[in-house]
């Protein structure tokens, strides 16, 4: 970069020097405005000047010439651009140097922060215990390492001297230093968080412990008030408060050497204190619940008694009164736990008491409901069983026929599932008397009977669905079988219709025995199909394949017959059109030409076409009919030639008559010629008339 800067400065000096040599000052000084001018010089042409750049501004003609160095506009802008580049380069170099200074200041601040954190942690070095000791030891070690690393980087940033125009080296140095300082700063943040944790724990510990001590005293006073008011010893509550006092004292003793551990103890003590405070407050709630228990018990017992009397329940299989007695016993246990201050057990027991009261009423209500509902459902089960057996009897012949007529693959899965359902139904028929016995007034085992009834109803719904599916499957098999038979009949009918059409229209094929071949193949397919259709077991898949083959054969043959019939009709139409065209043309031209000589070729074409049609070569017959066009065209050509010759002869006669006649005779001759011409036209017209008569 130094060499580049020196080169730019040297180039700039050379340009200025060269410009000075190109424009020397005159030796005689500045000429006076009044100095005489030599006439010889005045008439001489001016010396040729070097062409100036387009951007240069020419000096005025009367500008005075001085002895100073003049700089052209091009040189001026070049110098200006060079100076601008130099300023930019210098500015970039200065910016890089400023960034190095900024990194040095950041390294200094980071070093100060690291040393400050180490100084804050110094009172705990060697004096800490427990969790604080571990944190302090690790933080002190990391801070020492950070101090060394930051100092080393600060030394590198401070002592490294790089010329400010060496941009690449400066940029690499700044990037490396910035990345290293960022890593060190991140590590310091992690260590500083641990340091702040210790300091904040030590700072906030004393007020927190004092607040917990005051709250404990308040809770203890409230507990003593409850003891005095209710005569409850609350032994467990006081034991918890004493343990809490000991924990708070332990945290106070550990506050100086282990503030972090003391904070953890204080957090646990605070949670326990909140629980004890809630327990003391809940004593009144659960005492009120205990006092309200007799009323709740009487209410539940009254509901049970009413249900028993109303539905005449003997309660052989349920014991609502036992649940009520258990609730009464647990209520007394709850009171004892309440007196001892064991509120956790009190809450559990209270929930059990409420559940027993609710269960006693619900089981009695359920028993009464089942007593009403079970007989109805027993009747419904009986009806569904009877419906099932009725449907099964109606479905049995169809199922037997299906198993006999159709292949196993069509009904095996259905029959297996139907057999499973049928076994379930038989089992239900066997269980139903026991369910009736359980639901009578003598036994009243309604809950057990209810379980059996729910299961029976669900299985009977499945049985009904299964019977519907079986009926649908049998009907679908029958429809499929009938459809295949119908398609077979349709295919055979289509084949017979095609054969009949062949005979009626006397169609011929290129292969002489093509119809016989198709019939033989169709007969073979039809016989095989009949064997599959009328000899069980029926395999509908295989039958369908044969039906498709027979249908395709019939459709293909019918299409071929239709195509051959259309070809024959096309050949016959072509033959008729050729004959008609020949007759009409012959009648038209016979007055002018000899037409008998065309009869033999015409007869030959007709015989060939008729022979091709008789042989079934219909397309060739159509093409052969085109030979008739040649005969007709030749007749028309000869006819036109005769007409043209007659017209030329008539014109010659008129011309001859015009040259030999004059005056009145000329006019008469012209009239005669006109009549002669008219007679010629009449002959032509007579030919057309004859054509019309022959066509008729």
C-alpha cells in the first residue's frame, strides 16, 4: 500500500511537470496592445495548434499571456480524481485504526468487569460452605482464566502495530479480535450470573428469613387461638411449626457461609409455612362440615328409605345402609384427625364421606331403576330372540340353497360369521331364564341381570344386522347369477340375429366358412357356459369371464356383418348408379354417334361387378364400377365432337351465303341460313327429347 501511494504521488508530479513543459512562456514577455504588427506575419497562416480535449475550455483570444504555469482541464480533473481516491483511501485507513482503538477500549472495559466480579466474590473465598462453596470455587477459577485471556487479548490489541493502509491485514486482525472478545464476553456473562446469584442470595436472605419468622409466629398465634376456641390440641400442627422454626434457624445460621443453600432452605420452609397456614384456616371449614354431617346423613338415609319402600326393595345384593354407617364412622375419624391438626388426612376422609353418602343414594336409585327397566328389557330380548328365530327359519332355505348352488368362496366368510352369531343367540336363550330369576322380586339381583341384558341387547342388534347382511348377500348372488344368464341370452340372440341377417341379405365373406367358424366357436363357448351356469356349484367369476368372451364374440361378429352389409349395399348402389348413368347418356348421344359399339364394354363391366358382388368382394365391385365412368366419358366426348363439327359446318354455310347474296336476296339468304341453323338446333333438341322418352 505504501508503494501504491508513492506511485500515485509520483505520477501526479510527472503529469504536472509535463504540462508545464508543453506550454512555455514567450521570451519577450507580454506584448503590448499598441505594438506594431509585421504585415508579413499578419498574412501568414496561423501555426497549427495541437487539438485540445473536448472538455477543455479555450482561452479568450485577447487573454494576456503570463509567465506562470498553466494546467489544462484534463489534468485538473485527473488531479482532482487522484486526490479524491487518496482521501478515500486515507479515510478507510483511519476508520480501520479507529475500530482497533474501539476494540482496545472494549477489552479494557471487559478486563475491568472481570476484575470487579472477582473482587465482589473475594469475601466468600475460603469462608463459604455447602452449595455456595461449590459455586464460589468454580466462579473464581473461571474468573482467573478470564482475567488471563482478556489481558492477553488486550496486550495483542495494544502492541500490534499495523500500517493503517494495509486494509486486508487490518480487517483480518479486527475480525479475529472481535470474535475472541465476543467469546470472552459470553463466558463472563455466564460467570457473572453465578456471582450475582451468590450476592443476591446473601443480600435478600436476611429480610426473607425475618419475614418467614414473623409469618410463622402469626400462624402459631392463629393455631393457639383455634386451640383455645375449640379445645383442639392440634399436636401435629404444633409439631410442624416447631420443625419449621428449626429449619428457619438452620437457614439463619447458614446465611453467612452458605447463602445459596440458606435460600433453598428458606424456599422449602416458605412452602411448608403456606401449607400449615392453609391447614389452620381450613380447620373451621371442616369443623362446619363435620357439624353438618348428621343432617346430610339423615337426608341420604331418608332418600334410601323412600326408594326402598316405594319400589319394595329387599337390598339382598346392595348395602346402602352399610355405606351410610361407614360414612358415619369416617366422619368421627375425621374429627379426631381434625383435633390433631392432620388436615391432609382430614381432606381425604371428607372426600370419602361425601362419596359414601352419594354412593348409598345412587346404588339404591340404580337398583330401583333396574327393577323397573329389567322386565321391559327382558320382554324386548324375548321378542328379538323370537324375531331372530323367525328370520332364521325364513333365511335357512336361501342359505342352504346358496351353499349348495354357489362355490364356497362366495359364502364361506358370511356363513362363518353367521354361525358365530347363531351360537351367541343360543347362549342367550340359555341365559335368559337365569336373568329372569335374578330380576324377580324374590332375588332382586338387578345389577347382575342388567349386565347380562345389556350384553344380550348388543349381541341381538349384531344378529339383526348379520341377518340383513346375509339376506342382502344371497340376493346379490342371485342377481349376479340372473344377470349373467341374461347377458348370455342377449349375446346368443345378437349372434343369431347377425346370422339371420347374413342369410336374408345373402352376404358373402372373404373367408368362405367364416360364419361357420364363428358359429362353431360361439357354440363351444355357449356349451361351456351352460355347463357352468346349470351345474352347481356356480363360480360367478369364471362364469362372468365366459359371458364376456361370448358377448365380445357376438358383438364383433354383429359388427362385421353390419360392415359387410353396408359394403354390399354400397356396391349395389354404385352398380345401379353406373347403369342408370350409362342408359341416360346413351339415350342422349345416340342421335349423334353410334352407341352400339359401347354395349359390349358396358355388358362386360356389369358382369364383372355382379360377379364381384356375388363373390363378396364388395369394395372391389365399387372400384370396378369406376370403369363405367370411362365408357360414359368416351361417349360424351364423341358426342361433343359431333356437335362441334355440326356447328362449324353451319357457320361455314352462313358465311358462304352472306358473301354470295346482296340486297333483298341477301336478306332472304340470311333468313334461310337462320332457319337452317334453327333446324340443326331442333335436331339436337330432338335428341334430348328422345333421351327424355327413353328415360321415361
